[in-house]
C-alpha cells in the first residue's frame, strides 16, 4: 500500500462506493431475494467488465457515467439502511410517563392529547361497550 499512488486508492474507493450504493438501490426495487440476486449478478458483471482498465481518463469517465446512471435510476422512495432497531419510533403511551414539568413545556399539545384520549375512549365504549376490567391496586 505504501507504493500505491493516492489517486488510484481514491478512485478505487469511489468505485466501491458506487457499487455499494447501486446494490442498495437494487434492494429498493426488488423484494424477492432471487430476483434481487439475479440483478445484482448482472450489475456485478458490468463492474467486472471494466475492472482492468488502466487508462485513468477512461476509468474516470466510466465512474462519472455510473454516478449519472445511478442518479437517473434512483428509486422514488429509497430504503434507509440503519443498524437493526436503532431507528425506533417510541410508542404514544411513553408520553403518559413524562414528568408534569416536562408536559408543562408543551401545554397546548398535552391539552389536545388528553382531549383526544377522552374522545378515543368514548368511541371505543360506543363501539365495544364499557370495560368490566378494574385494575388491582397492590
């Protein structure tokens, strides 16, 4: 690695990045594993065909064309790749456990929320009847 020119490493990293982003984009289009794999193999073949190009002008031109193609063919709603269960939406009931001083910072929101909770309970009771459940206090 010591004798390699920095530009070559940078170009290689750009190619690797383009490949990975292209693979991620394919995942957005194909849900079935077998279909995704088929298209991934075809894409990899395209990358491998240009693997041994030594002329940096041609290689750079291909990289630019690849970036343009990826941009033009991007999915309208790409999947976000986040680590497993790191992007968690907390459930609504968590707000019930906020301290009163925290709730006091958003008085309009919590007033409207309490009103909506009452409306929800009323609609629930109209549809399903009153609950016979009584919580046991220990």
